[in-house]
């Protein structure tokens, strides 16, 4: 039996985190149509990667800049709340449902 040290486990976790965030294409679920505008947890944009969150903001609000990212939990659901400033200087927030991949590595 091979024993894996805590440091190796940590290194592997970091590797997986980097691998996920470096995905070339993030995907946003088709269920983002309709009332899923990211304005509340109930209307959160369903994504399959962190990269997809930033891609959604870049597509919806070109020229914007993300200023903060927070993890928000609600029961069995997990959300990222991104705050960003649009190209016109308006501060906005968007919720992203990350339940499909959060904590699964």
C-alpha cells in the first residue's frame, strides 16, 4: 500500500484547481435562457467551470473588470458571486451556480 503525504495531496489539489481554471472553453448551461440573469441565487447562471463565469461577464458586459469573487453557500447549492465594474463605470453583481463541480475533484 502506498502512503501519500499531506503535501502530495495538497499539490494534487492545487494541480486540479489550476487545470480546471485553465480550461480553454468554459461552458454555460442552456438553462441560462429565460429568467436566469444572475441577479439572485434563484436566478443564478449555471456554469460548468470558473472560466465560464468570466466568459459570461465578458460576453454580456464587454470591457468590464471583475473586482471581487465570493463563495456563497445555500444548503446543497454553491454559488460564486462576482462583482464587476462595466465599461461605463456601473458596479454590478452576478450569481453563478457552481454546484455541478464545486468540491468534486
